[in-house]
């Protein structure tokens, strides 16, 4: 996979997220733990995730 760091991540900050776009959706991981767990989304799931992130509508 070809990973890229979020434009909202900073080298010194605690929130470093990377994504890899794939033919059927996307994967997300913590850039500080590249070998750790990652979230994988299908196309519809990725669109839902992005909408929730953009509108700050995650349920806690």
C-alpha cells in the first residue's frame, strides 16, 4: 500500500494519521505505529467516515 500522512497531522503533534487509498476503499493507521492495527473501509464506509470526520459527528 502507498501511505500518505494527513495534512492535519504534524511531526510534533500527537495526532498523526496516514491513509492508503485502495481500489475498494481506504485504510487508516497511526503513523507512529506503522506495524500496528489499521482500519480498513469499503467505498461506502470510507465516504461515511469522511463525512463524520468533516462534520465532527462521531458518537462518543
